[in-house]
C-alpha cells in the first residue's frame, strides 16, 4: 500500500508539472499571425509531455528510494518485535530517512538497556547482589542434571542469628546494609575454598536473612563441616555499621548429595530441617541432616497440623501466675499463660508450640482465643470485686495485623471488660521500633485505663530517649539479668543500674524469673518490690489462683458460677 501511494503521488506531480509547462508555453510562446494556432498548441503540448515525463521519472526515482527505505524500516521493526534488538539499522534508512534511523537506533538501545535491567532484577538479589531464589535454583539444578558421577556435593542452608533484633532496633536501612556485608563475607569464604582447591560454589539469598551455598564437588562430610565452621567464624566477627557495632551468628543446616537427596527440592528440605534443629539447639551451630532429624521434622509437621484442630476443638486453656508486691504479700496482677491440653500428649507448654504457631500464622487465631478468654475472665473477676489486672502477651505477628486493636476492643465490648482490668505486654524490640499507628492505639487504650508493659526488658537494643516517650506503665526485667545476681557483683551492678533508670523514668519495675530467696534479698536492697517467678508461685489454673490469691467472696462466687 505504501508503494502504490508513492507512485500515485509521483504521477500526480508529473501531470501537474506538465500542465503548468503547457500553460506557460502557450502564454509565453504565442505569436499572433505568425503560425497556425494549432501548430503552437501542438508544440506546447509536446514540451509539456516531455517535461511531465522527466518530472515523473525523477520523482519516481526519489519516491522509489524512499519507499525502499520505508520497507526496510518496516522489516527491521518486525524483526525487533520478534526479539532481534542487536542487528544495525540499514544504511539506506539513514540515507533517505535520517530522523527515523536515529529514532529507531535510540529505541532499540533503550529497550536493550531495560531488558538487561529486568533480567538483572529477575536473577539477582538487589540488596546483596547474590543470586536470588530463582537463579540459585536454576544453577543448582543444572549442576545436578549434568553430573556424571555420585561424587559428594553439599547444600548449606544459613539462617542469621539475631538479625531480626537488629532490623527492629536499627531500622530496615541498617538491616539491608548488614545483609550486604553478610553476602560479602560469604563470598570471601567461597574464595578461600577455591584457593584451597575445594572448588567454586553457588551462593544465593532465598529470602529475609536466609542464605544458601551449594558446592558441586566435595571430598567428604568433613569438608562440609570445615566450610560450615569457616562460615560461622566469618559471620561471628563484629559488623561495624557506622557508629553501631553488631554481633551476629549463624545457624547452619547441611544436606549432602546423594545421601540426603538427589534433587534440589529434597536437598533444600533436608538442609532446612537440619538448620531448624541447629537453631533450636541453641543457635550458632551447624548440623548435618540425619534420619533422627527427619523424625523430628515429621513430629513438628504433625504438631503444626494438630494446632489447627486444637483451635477447633478448644483444647487450649489458661493458667495464671501472680505478680506479688512483697511489701504486703498481695498479688497485684496475674499473667495469663496459654497451655495446650493435647489429647495424646502431656500438657504442652508454650515453648513447644508457640514458635510453630508464629511460623505457620496460627498465632493470630490462637491470640484471638487467648484475648477473648482473658477479657471474659477479667470481666468475671471485676464483677466479683476482684481488682487484679490480667496481663496478656501480645506477639509481634498480632500487632502487625491491621485490625488487631479493633478485635481487641470487640472482645472487651462483648464481655463488658473494664479497661482497668487488662494489661498488655509487648516485647522490648517491638517497643523500640513501634509503628506510629500502633503507638496511637496504645496511647488511646492507656488513656482509657489499660496498663501497658514492656516484657523481657534487657534482651534487645533499648533507646533511652525512645523509652521515655512511650506510653508505658511498667517494665518487666528479663530473668537473664537477675539469674546470677546473688553470686556476681557485675550482675548486681548491671541490674541496679537498669532498675534505677526505669524508676527514674517514673515506671514500675517488675522482676521476672525469681527462683530463690537470695535473689529476692539482693533485689530488695536494690529497690525492687514487685516479683514474679517460681520461688513465689508457679502458674496455676483459675480456681487454684483465686483460692490462693483472691478474697474469699470472690472464690465463693466464682466457684458457684
């Protein structure tokens, strides 16, 4: 269609030129009386035809060149649409249509740059520069597919110890910087192994603070253990983030090919199981997968399935542990602690199922159940004249839910729970890096009478200026700060300083984990009067708690009800 249009234009231009010459010949060459008019017209017509023919030929040649250039441009664009972005633009396009040629070259260059960027995003982690999950899996699968022998290979699953606390306290920018530093140290470990003749490895970042390394050829399990020690040593060195000094560690799971799996999915699953075992054994460890760990993982999976059924069957129950003011021996609050009355196991403590609930997301539903039962119990206690608050632990996962406070208020309204009967305990790391939305909600609840406490104080990174600004009534000192207080002068000095700081900010101090009289004696001297721990009372069911720590009227009415 483009060629036909151009030819039509050439013909029209030639006809117009011929007509113009014909008219000019008649006007300029006409001489009255010298020749016959018909002869003069004939000559003018011949000149017009000759001029038109020459114009048509010249214009057709120019139009043909342009049409050829347009056809070339069309073909080049079609080839680009099919993926050819490397071939140069034809010279005839540049000769006939220079602006179009420049535009096409610029377009192809920009598209190539964008595709390279997209490919980089698709294959590499933007924070660390390591292979992302997709790229890592592809590379490892190519290694496994191309193997011609059963020589040992090893997959390392590396999970950073303590990274979440750093991320929560120092912010995500510092966390990203730390991840980049970790990646650099893993590269150094691999380079050292290459220099030692072990061979190169594929390094990847799967997600969050999880890294992986795959060594295609290793002489044996001892080499894998040696590499794991090198990784732990590298990541155990202090990280300097500007003015902040951070100590990390790593829990490492190792799976060997072909003993623990001959596919990537099997190796990842085995290494993940080994890593979780290392983390649960105290962190900072490396574990090689074995059959015992497989049984443990199966038990863990069974426990996770049972959790969902337990919520439906209402197999959970609450026990209460008092916080006692030793100046008068009275309980001022009770911490509600969840237990699982598993039908086929002994009473399951929170340490065995809460971490699983947090990882699987079941913690939100479990938290709602606890929240509802606490509100119901607190309402009954208030109705019976009991004025002891009931403290409830709020997990990070629960606070991250946009409608958490709406659900809490709904539970309070449903059971008509007085705000003064509730105490919310949040962890130190959450308090130090609290979202403004959460802060506003806590301020509103505190204004209405809900008590706000920071739990496990002394285990995270506290910002003193931040602590002063938070809507907090009480600070619960973690048991780790008081464990050695009776035998260690350093422990006494640290605990005394922490207690003085908290009391100086106008907040109550509650000491957790009190296990003997010697600890209480030292803490009294320091200035503490509120204690919670096994030395005073173990967690107990509601009836036992009311019998021991409530007035007789409350016990009678509650038991009859």
